[in-house]
């Protein structure tokens, strides 16, 4: 989850369910734990909740976030990013699921640490 967010910027819970093949409740639970631990910020847009790496993490969280790209380099299966790209194409054509595609820009978050 952190690896996807580092690469993609901001993602909705539905991205994680489709891309990782996990249930919505499991994705939400894990993402909530990462928010509560200070690693992620979240924001609500209607019924959708979007997550991204915390803008103002604590010092310990910042150290972990800083190390992640080097630790994860080459370790995330390419198929995950292929699934994410396929999901984006599908949603652009159909307009289903999330109200809009995840933004890669820094929108204001509901919860910042």
C-alpha cells in the first residue's frame, strides 16, 4: 500500500481492492491503521475516501517514509502497476466506481499530522 502511494500519489480505497485483490473492509482497515500511525493523510470526497503519504509525518514516520523507496525498489510486482493502469483505463472509459480517478496532485486533506 505504501509503495503504491509513493508511486501514484493519491489513491482511493477502491483502487486497493481492485489492484491488490483484497476486500474493501480489509483495505480500509489497513489504510486506517496507517493513518492512525501517522504515515498517511486521508480525505473524503462524497462517499469515497482517498489516501496519500502524510504531508507532515512525525520524525519517526518521516524516517521510514524516506527509506521506503530504496527498500521497495524492484520488490513490488510489476503486475500490480499493470493492474492499476488497467483500472485507470477502465474507469476513464466507463466512469464507474470512484467519482473520479485518483489525483496525483496534493489536494487538501481532511486529516493531517
